[in-house]
């Protein structure tokens, strides 16, 4: 029986070892298969009949769930060829190729390698130009949403479809040393805040300019889409929205929430349309607009804001609160200093009163004969105006006065120490005082 159990145990152990062995082989094979991806291609200059571009940087970007980062950058060879090997083929990972060429960024298609580990993806770039002669806006749309009465604001979204008819990419510059920069320009009404950039601005910069902002975003040959949004503040039932075109515009559309009553002499009403599952009153231009054309649209019937402070720009509101807090802090500091000085004065006065009381108590406890003798000694000492250094020049009478004064002082000390009875003390003191007065009278008469 025990042999059968041992045999079964050995068989089970053998099966477990075989299972672990095959699992390890499968894992190694899976790891090997997950790292055999490859993306390769050629970088072409589309402005120059798709000539290959040598010695140019191409970057592979990897994205997995919420993590996106540049994986690797390589240089193209003499034939414009590039390759990225040893890539993970997990189905949750996607790849994108991109290249920066003459100030513009060019991006390829999104690739996944789980079903096809080896793929080819070419990139096409264009020569750069700073000329805007062949740039126009085929359609511009301004959408005005329902007012936010809690903050007294209206959110406005703008979308633009640009067309670059040149075979070169327009690349602007944000250098404003000579005035308005030669860059992509967008106009804004006055008093806007909370500007949010959308399509077309990724990887580029913007700066504020008069009546709008500028961006060094590139316009590639063909169609280019841009979008952004902002908020305008209102304080009255009526608001004048003013818009200025920066480029020739084929079609200009305004979509206004039905809550707002919009009128414009330069726009035609085309009725209600549906956009983003919401109805809007649509207005558009009958003909195209040249650059620097101005369109005014009046918004009436705006609901009163619930808070007057919310209609002010956030920057001014912040400074108002900061100033108010600063004033309160200064008032608290002044009041604290006043109370502190008052407390110090009261403490000093109390200390002086305490010292005076203590002095009076000490004087009350001091023996009366002692005070009397001191009051007599001081005038006598001042009258002599002699010092110990002049003792050799003293007259016999002055020496006798000094001896009597010292005797009085010693007598008072002995009495204060309790060495003498009161009767003896008074008798000796009266005798010494009589002799001292006699000497002082003789000195006065002489």
C-alpha cells in the first residue's frame, strides 16, 4: 500500500515538473515574440518631388493607456531611411512617428504591432516659407453659448479651416522686436479671459498681441484646422461683439444660443440649426470677406448677473481681495502695537508704584532715630566739604566733628542690630548730638 502511494506521489511530482517546464518555455517564447516588432520607412521632401532627406532626426513615440513618451530618436541614412527594432507588440501599445523639419512638426499615422509586428511607415515633410500670400480661411465659425448668470460670462468657441495653396509650409515667428510678429494671427474681442487652445496648437507657442494673439503653429500645404475658446464678461442687458478677420475669409458663420437675441447688419439669418445636440440661431456672410474686415453683432436680452464682482476679470478681482486682506492685516498690526504699548505703560507705572510703596515700607520699618541722625549727618558732612584725602589738613574742631559723626553712625548701627537697649541708646545719642551741635555753633559764629 505504501509503495503504491509512493509511486503515485512520484508520478504527480513528475507531472508538476513537466508543467512548470512547458510554462517557462511558453513565457520565454512570449517575451521573445513581444519584442520582435519593427517600424521602418523613408523621410521624403514633398516640396522637392519627394526627394529623400538624409541626416534628419526621426522620433518614435510610444503610448500605453495614459502614458505617452518619446521612445527613441534616430538619424536617417544617406537614402533617407530609418528603422526602429526590438519593439513591444502588446495590443495595448501604439506608436507614432514624427519629425521636426525647418520649424514645423510632421506626424505619421498611429500604428499597432500586435497583429502585424513588422510595418513600414514613411514621413513626408515640406520646405518652410514665411509668406502668407497663398493662405486663406475657407470657413470660420463663432459659437456663442448660453450665458452663465452666476459668473456674468458668455463662453465663445471659434473654429477655423485654413487652406494653404502653396507647396511649402508656412512657419511664422513670434519675434515681435519690429512690431507685430510674422506669425499665425487670431483676433479676440476686448476683455476676454480663460482662453483655452484646441486643435492645431499642439507643440507650438502663443503670445498676446493687440486685439488677439499670435502662434508659431505651422500651416502645411492643404487644409489645416484650428480651434480655441474663451469667455467674455458682460454687465448690462446688451453686449456688442466685434470681430475682425486676419486673412481673406470665404465663409463666416455665427451660431448663437436662442436665449440671446442677436442682430447684425453684416450678417444674414439662416434660421435654426442643430450643432452638438443643441439648437442655435445661425447667421452668415453673403459674400467673402477680405483681411481686416470688421463684423459687429449685438446681443440683447442678456440675463442680469447674480454677482457683480464675477463680471470683473479674475486678475482685478484677485487684487481687490488682496488689498482688502492687506488693509485688515495692517489694522490688526496697528491695534496690536497700541495694546502692547499701553500694556507696557501700565506695567511701568505699576512697577514705579510698587517701588514707591516698597520704599515707603522700608522707610516705615527703619528706626526713627536712624532717619533723624542721617538727616543731620548729611548737612553736616556737606558743610565740612572735606574728603578723606584732606584729613591731614583738618583743624582739631573738624576732626572732632568727624569723630562725633562716626560715633553717631556706629551707635545707630548697634541699636539697629539690637546690641543696645533703647534707654542706653537714647542717652548716648542725645549726648553725642549735643556735643555735635555745640561744635557746629562754634564754627558758625567764627
